[in-house]
C-alpha cells in the first residue's frame, strides 16, 4: 500500500500528491541537485513491489529482498541505489515482548523509497524532515538520517523498557515471596537475543554511512550518522549487558529457589523431629512390662508430661536460634 | 554414478546426453566463451573419481578430497579449477536430526563437476538453471551460484525446523508436566554444533566468491553471491543464537526439574508431619500410668479425637496457605 | 550553573573573574599561542548550554550531546573543537554502589569548557593545573590531561574499594555463618557492569589522545596521555577480573549454601533416625500379646531401657564419626 | 639415538648407511639442488644433540629447544635452517588418554633432521616418502610435508577415538543406570585441553608453510601444505566442539545425577509416609481410655485393619500415578 | 637501597665498586659502544629514586612509575630510554599462593637500571650475564634479555607448581573423602587471575623486543627475545588452561558434594524407613480391641517378631542392592 508520495526540492516538500508513476517520471527528468521523490509503502503485495521496482529501475535481487521479509540488517549498493535494511523495535511492556518490524530504505540521489513491514508509522519522521530544510538540501541522504535516528531512538526506548522488566525480574528473584521467575528470565533471554540480532549488524551499516562509504550520503551528513552510530553503540552495549545479567539471574534464581525450598524442608523436618521425641517417650511408657515402678507413682504421669514439654521447648528454642523454624 | 552430463552453450542446455568422456573432449576443443559441460556424479566409487579426474585434468589432491568424504567446507584453487566443498543439511523432524551430506563442486571456465555424497538431489537446481539463460551466459559460475543458493535455502529451512524443535523443548522445560528433557536438549546441542560446523566455514568461502577472489566467477555474478552470503550470515546468526538458548535451556531445566522434585518432597514431608501429630498424642494416652485422670473420663476419648482432628485441620490449612500441599 | 571562568596565558591563570561572554570574546581576539579560556559549568539548564554553544560556536550535535546526559564515553571532533565525554566514578562504600557521573570536555586551542553532570568537583584539578605552568604552556590540552588523570585516579580508587567489597563477599560465601550473599553478589555484578561500561570505551579515547590523533593535543602531552592510558588499562583489567570472580562467586555460593542446608537436613534426619529406634522397640513391648515372656521378668524393663540407650549411643557415635551430627 | 641416516638425490634414497658425520660432510660439499640428508634421532642425550648441532651448524637456541622437551608447537627460522616443533598425539583407548609426544624437525636445503621424544616411529613415513620421487625432487620440504601429513592424520584418528569416548560418556550420563561419570568427564576435559594445546598453535605454523613464508619449502609443495592445513583446521574445529560438549555434559550430568537421587529420596519418603498412616491409626486404638466403644465391638479390629489397608492401597495408587513409586 | 653498581665494557664487568653518581658520570663521558653501567636498586625510597632519576636524566613520568609500585607490565620509550615493567612470580607452595613482585628495568645504550619491589634477588642473573661475554658485546640489551629469561623461567616454575596444586584439588574433588574444596578452588581461581594479569600483558612487550621495535635492543638479540616469547606463550597457554579447568572443577565439585550429601540423606532415610515397618506392625498389636484373636495365641508374639525381622531383612537386601545403604 502506498501511504505517501511526495516531491522534495530546495529543502522543501512540494505541495500536491503524486502517484508513484508520476513521481518516477519526475526523478527521470528533474536534474536539480537535491531534488528527490520520497515514496512510502507499507506491507506491499508482491505485484506492487515488482511494479515499483520496474518504475524506479531497482535491481532484481533488491526487489526480492523487499518481498521476503526476514532480512538481516545490511547496507548494499545495487548499481547506484543504496538499499538499507533495518529492524524496528518497539517494546510491548505488558507482554515482555519486543515487537520487531522491518524497514527497507532505497536511497538514490533522485528518490527515497521506504518499505515498511509492521512496526510504527513514519508519519512523525516526515514532520521532522520538514522542519530541517538545512539538512534536506543535502539531498535524499537526509531522509535516511532522520529515519535511522528515529529507529535508534526507538531501540533506546525499548532498551529502557527492557531494563525495567529486568529489574522487576531481579526483584522477583531476591524477594521473600516464593516466586520462580525462571520462565520469565528465559523469555527475556530470547527477547534480548532477538534484540541483539536486530541491533548488532546495524552497527557496521551506520558506521559505513558515517565514514562516507556510500556516495548517496553527502559530507555534511556524515557527522549526523556518526551521532546515530554513537547512540547505537550505547544501545548495543546495554543489550550485551542485559544478556550477561540475565545469565547471572538464571543462576541466582536457581540458588534462591533451591534455598527457599530447602528452608521449607528444613522447617517441616524440624517440626517432625520435635514430634518424634514425645512419641518415643510415650511409647516407652506404653510398654506392658509387669515391673515398671514409674507407672505406679501418682506423679509419674505429670512428671513425664513435663519432661516431654521441656524437651520440646528446648528443641524449639534451639531450632529457632539456628534459624530452622 | 553419473546422474547427468550436459553441454551448455549460449545460456542453454544443449539437447542430447553425452558420456563424460565425450563431454571432456568438448571442453577441450570448444573455445566459445560461456560454453561448458555440467557433469553430475552421486556417491562415486574411487575408480570413477580417478577416471574423471584424469579426463578433466583435476589435481591429485582435489581428487583425494573428493574420495574421502569428511571434508571441511572450503574453496580452493587447484591450477585453474576451483574446488568448492559444502555440507548440505536437511532436517529430519521426527528425529530432531540434521542430516548432513557433502557436495563437491569443481568449477572451471569449461566445466562444472558436482560430486554428491548423500543429501538431496540437484534435479530442481538443474531446472532453475535452465530458467535463467541470462545468468548462464556468465558461464559455469552461474551454476555454482544456483547450487549454493539452494544449499543455503536448505540451511534456512533446517534452521526454521530446528527452531520449532527448540521451542518444543522450551515448552517441555516450563510445562507443568514432570518431563526432564535434559537428554533432548543435549542432543540438540550436538546437532547445533554439527550444523554450525557446516555453516560457519562456508561464510568465508561465499564471501570470497562475492568479492571476486576467484576468476571463474565473473562480475555480474558477484552481487548474486553477496545475496547468498547475506542469507548465510542470517542462518549463522540463528545457529549461534540456538546454541546460546540451548545452554540457557539446560540450566533452566535443572532449575525446573529440581524445583518440581523438591515440591514433591515437600508435599510428602508435609503429609508425614501431619500424621506425626495424632501419633504423638495417641502414644501419650497409650501410656500405662496408673494415675492418668483423663483416661477415666467418659468424654476423654471424643475430646482427644477432636483435638487431633483440630490440629490436623489447622496444619492442613497452614500448609495449604504456604503452598506446600 | 557557571562555577568558574578563567583566562590562562603564558602558563598562568590570569587574575580576575570573567563572565563567559567576556571570555568568549577573549578567545576570538587573542591570538597568542597557548592562551585559552577555561569555563566550568555544573548541571547546566538547556538554555545555558544553548547560549554557551552559541557564544563559543559549538556544533549543534555537540550541544545536544551535552543536554541529554546519558552519553557513551567518546572523543569526537566537531569542526575544530574536540568533545570528550567521560563517565566519572566514585565508590559509595556503605551502599556497594559506584556513583557514575558524566563529564563533557570541549577542547579547542582557544578554550576548554567542562560540563559536569553529577560527580565530584573539579576544584582540586584546577589547583593541580596551576602548579604545572610547564605543561600549561602546551595549551588547552594540558587541562584535558589533568582532568582525565584525575578521572582515572578516581576509577582506580573505586576499583580498590570494589575489591574490598568483593573480598568481604568472598568471606561471607566461605564463612561458617549461614549467610546467603547471592543478592549482594548479583548487585556487585551489576555495579561491575556499569563500571566496565564507563571505563572500557574510554580506552580507545585516551589511546587516540596518546597517539596524537587530535590536533588540539600537542606533542609534549602525548607521553602524559600514554601514562593515563596505562593506568586506565590496569583498571580495565581489574574490572574484567572482578566480573570473572563474581561469576565464580555466584557458583561457589550456590555450592556453599546448598552444602550448609544439606548439612542441616542431615543433622535433623540423623536425630530423627535416632529417635525412631527406641520408638520401634517400645512399640514392640507395647503389644498386647498374652504370651510375651519378657514382660513378666522383673529385669525386662531395665534391660530394654539399656538396650535402647546402647543403640542410641552407638548410633550417636557412628553419626558423629561420619560428621553427620 | 640415531635411528636412520640417509642421503637423497634426484628424488631417490641413495643406498648405504652413513654415520651422521659423513652425512654432514655430504651436505657441505654436495651442490646439487634437491640433494639432502635425512637424519632421524630418537630420545637423544644432551651430548648427542650438541654434537649434531655442531656438525650441522645449528643455532645455540635451536639446540637448547631440542634438549628441553616441553616446547610449544612453532616454526622458527634460525639463520637458514627452519625449526618446526610439533606435538604428536596417539589416543590410548583403554585409558581415555591422549599420549602426546614431541617431534622437532630441522629443515634446510641440505638436510632434514628429525628429533623425536616419545610418540610413534616415523618408519612408515620413510616408506611413503620413497614412493613419491616426484615430490622428493622439490627437496627437503617434501619430507617435512610427509611428516606433518602423518602427524595430522594421527590427530584425526585421535579425535575420532575421543569422539567415541565422549559418546560413551554421554550414554552414561543419560542411561538409567545410576552412574556418576563426573570424574570421567572432567578427565576428558583435561585431555581435550592438552589436545587443543597440541593442535591449535600448529595452525599458524602450517598456514605459514602453505603461504610460502619459509624459503626451504618450494612452490609445488605449497598446495600440499594447504591440504594439511585443511585437515588440521577440521581437527581443531572438532576439538573445540568436544570442549563445548564436555562442558554441557558436566552440567547435564549434574541434572541427571540430582534427578536420580531425588527420585530415590522421593520413593523412600513415599513409602515411609505410607507406613505412617497405619501407625497413627493403631496408636489411636492403643490409647487406654476407659470409654472407647469401638474397642468392645467384635468387628472393630477387622474393620480397622480394613481401613488401614484401604488407605494404604489408596496412597499406593496415588503415588504410583504421580510417578513417585 | 643500591645493591649493585658495576661498569661493563668489552663484554666484561670491570672490577671495582662505583657509587651511582660516579657511574652516572661514566655513562656521560664514555663513548665506547657496548660500554654501560648496571645499577641495581631494591625497594628504593622516593628520594633515592628522584635522585637517581635526576642523575641519569630519566623522564618525570618514568620516575613516577617507579615510585608507585602497582604498575601493569609494559614497555615504553621515554626519550631514548626504554622502561620495561614486569611482574615477577614465585609460587609459595604451602599457601597455594603466587607471590607477585615488581621489577622495573630502564635500558639505555649507556646504562641499565633495575628497580625491584619484592620478588627474588637478581644475584644469579648477574652471574649468568658474566658468563656470556659474547652476548654482552651487544650492549645493555643483553642484560635485559637475561633478566626477562629468568623472570619467564620463574613463571614456568610457578605454573608447574600451580598445576600440582590443581591436581591435588582435583583429587580432593573426586576422592571418596567428604571434602568440600570449594574455597580452595576459588582461591586458586584468584591466583590464576593474578598470574594471568602478570603474564598476558608481557606477551606484547617481549614480542615488541623480538621484532626489534626498540632501538636499544640490537639485532643479534632479537632471536633470544623470540625464544623468551615462545616460553612466555607456553606459560600463558597453561594459565588459560588452568582457568578453564578451575571453572570446570568448581562445577564438578558442586556435583560431587551434592551427590555425597544426597547419598548420606538417602542412607539415613532408608534406615528410618526400615524402622517404620516394625513400629507400624507393633502399633497394630498394641491396639486395645477386645477381640483380637492373634493376641491369645501362644505363637502370636514370636510369629510377629519373625514377620518384622523378615520384612526388615527383605528391605535391607533390596536397599543394599539399590546401593542405598
């Protein structure tokens, strides 16, 4: 589905909506530097993509990449068009889930085509682009910068939300309540791994953009991509940290759960041991020997009861002191 | 066993079957660019290989590589012939098993020889090759591309199937049923390791092909190999992820199994502790003291029964509340 | 908030306080080599920063970096101004906490601007700078060296304090007291990770300064930055060691805790087993068979009591020898 | 001890045994290309080595290396003589032990000296060398190739045998028999480490030989060393895999052992709990209350016995269903 | 404290003791190649160091390095003087402790200054130096070689002693005695870490010396430093191996300790279960029912005793067979 198609010239979005065929023509005949078309497509069908690919002269392999949606983040030149594949990440707090979408960006001096599979709308990126005519003069690369900046900001937010979840899990692990968050830890590990696989390969991509590896990104933009790279590196470092912490959490959880369960067993055993003592004593005085002088004494019974009580109190105190009860 | 022997010219498979000796002659006297023989061999005997090696002038070491079948994936130039060794992988779901076969591909401007030990037939690769006369004009390298593309697609499928199995195991680990999938996890770890050893060394091989390291692969094909490389990298990343997750699974499983077993013990102990209380009380009133005034009271017995019941009910409720029963 | 604004010339701090606007003017019209302004700012508001940025001609992205305070340590040239971002670390012993602050240093042949978010005052760095007129002649870079030297010394102190805490935890793990310092170990792991993330990225930054990667740092200073780099490397090595040791601690703690708890269980069980023997014997002589000859013997009762005692003493000794009691 | 001393010329071993002094003279005055002496020494004394070193003009440090036998695999040029140190490995199946020997090979255009400390005889290498006059014409390097080829083949065999042992251990871990192969796993880990230390450093050595880093190895041999390098890489990958699997085995073993032991405890506890019920009921009817109407009923006793039996059968079934018995 | 001060010329130590001031003068006016002063200092005070630094024109930062003693191993040029910092290691067997000392070596064509903080005397190095006039002619670098050779030999001895300790611990882990060497393993881990931090950074230092990175070390010495580098690499490999093995030991120990403790528990429980059976039976015959025909039979009592005995023997055998007793 085409969601937006606009023509940018002199750092400004030109009024009026175009079909993408008209836009494609504009890119062919306009020769002004920094004039370009931005075509926004969401969840396109295979035919739409093939038709766009044909209109804009995209490489067969690049179009195939756009059709099958499970790509690895990468930057690749196909003839004079740069294809950037990035994963978008939004953290759905209520499910401890990072929703990963996919965004393909074709950048050419004459056009930017953004193809979005899932993930959040680029509406606000369009507004931010419009606010920076100074950058837009550097051409289509400025749009790429704004998009990546936004993607990385989303990563940053997702990482923050992830950290909140991680801290919740840590509290669960060490709380006195008898939770066993093993499954939640494991699910977070899977999330962290997916997140890592979205972020880590992008580092090289953005580094290449910052070091001017691709011609479509002009010099005044390099510093802006370096800035994005810094933010990306921070997020990447955080994710690596999450993975380390989750692995430690899993082990700490094993310790805590086993400690708590052993404490329960110890308590039950201690109480059972306390009950064993009067049982043993009572069993002795339940024996049927003819000659058991204590049995005939009138104070025998209360004395024995006192003895049982005394031993139980003694044990109780001792167990309490040992922290077993 | 020779399964196919054909002559390609001008991007088309020429009609008619050849013996490999005839084909070998064709390669010697045909001087047209992009004309080549494709010889397909399956599970050959040593003599067959030596004879082929002799006919096509293959290097002694290359032929030895083809005979002993446990090679590491690699790309090597022997004189002007490139030898590519790859592992094929098919996932047999019912056994949690990745069946690894081996494929050797000799590529020379004049011929492609594919030698297959186990693994799936290349029949459909032959069809796909025929459908792309445009690529075939680039010569024998186009065949190599189609084969590797297919091998990597198979990896991708195997990785998907592996992931399904892994998720099954995860469910087993965290399910309430008292399974202990330790052995299955371990077996998957072994599979993942074999898989990794098939895939990881191929990365360098395909990267070399994409960067034009070998002359037999001409320029228009480089981008196609780069595409294969991207897919391979994704699979490799997935396998690394599997290995991390399996290692965490093993630990999570230890936690879950020990938690469940401890819960059982706690339950049994709690019930036993509940039985200990009436035993102790009854033992006391089984003592044979002459003077035990309670024994003479007509309501002594029902009162004591009530006391026992009361204590048991109290304990039951308390244990229930602690989650021990 | 501006905390200091001074003009340095000929290796000496010039008397008199300046507003930062006056100082900014000085930097524009003074052409003497090695003459520069040092402007110290603490927890500035966004407006202050924008105003300073405007006065001193700082790059838009650099000012943004200074506003949002969670930066990754880095060194970056924006036009002819070098921006160094470092994390400061102070160890708050009573909380096992490393307090991480942030320090941004803009260095230009004509000025040094230090922007501090949290962390300790740079008062004493100022004194140390004043004591080294020889270094100050090398210009603004000398101030940068003194600041980084101080930051790294603080790291070193924090690492020492961390090690003390780690050793306390180790004592707890292996002490006979029944502590479970799992949570403390985990918290130290988190601290070590934060610490690592402050220190490790700085290594490249300081290495770049020592190898003369940035023009604002002149040659006689290179050796001084190399010295800082050495110290930083040592701290980094220590932190990596802490992380390894903490990971081992966590596992050793699991062993120790489970050993101690199992010892408790064994002791309780051993005592309960000892009580089971007289209970069983007494139960036998509590049976109501008509013909039990022992019951009629006058020495039956004392003999049986002796037997019980004998068995218990025997068991006690045996358990004691096995280390079970 | 000198075990062999022969003169090779024109790709053939010349008849007649030489003393090593005679052989040393031959190396000095023979000027034919590809003519060289092969001197084989086993477990030499220090004096022998010093004398040989003197006769063949070996470097002081190289001779010292040959005397002290615990060297790391390496390749080093001393003047115009290349010294290769390799570890030989033979797997002694009955002991789960890899026997590591040491082999030093001095290679010079004029001579090859092999010094063997332990390990298997090179007799068959000598035969294989004689069968390849074509390679021998390339000079002394051909002998080096045959030796390394054989050493790496032995590694390959040792790795296969190791894998068999590893699979035995895995079966032990997951078998129903109550083995605890922890010690065997640990011993295999030590073996794998020794093996790794023999193999891994050799990779660089053989790579250097394959890439023509040393002059004594001429061009037609490079491909042969590349072939050895491939095999070595495969072995190295296998060993790394063993280490990963052993580490997982150790953890899986912990799970399995603790699972089995807990199962035992659960069974014992379940039986004990079943015995507690009739005990408690019987204790109640053993009380001496005057008024216990059940005691006077003639069917009281059989009814109570039935009740006990009923409860026990019920518990037995329930425990059976839970898998506790 | 100055422990030695000598003048070397023409590969020989010149007779007569010098004060270090005299020696410093010699270095200034002597112009013969290979003539140099060796000044040995042990645990110097700050003033001594500053005075020496002044006499020999050492760089301010180098002197500071010598004063504060916790340096990281490194090699650094300060003007034309090379400063090498190394850690010395001696293994104190009775304490499982590696005693780490520090050695600073200033090397200049005209002098060698060795500053030792702790660690063993260099007396014997001096003798070894005197025995090699051939190397001494290469100048001050020869002294450096002898010192590093000795330091690395000490590492090698420490590694051997460490291995002995490690094997002791392994025996403890797998012995039948009920030791828990967790603390010892952990202490060895700390030692191995300290050892690693002493050895690993030295690798680059010695490699630099072997590759002729520093002018004060002349060509004939390069091979000698390469030899030291080989030894160092072997020690480093061993330490890495120790760390892997210790980590496995810790886990194997957890398994063994928990296995042994569970065995104890199982034994105690099995005995207790055996006692529960006669108790239950006896309790039944202790019931006070009026009509219990068995009680009146004269053979009731012996029969029941036999039954109890029979069950206990049966259980004993079964438990024995299961390995529970």
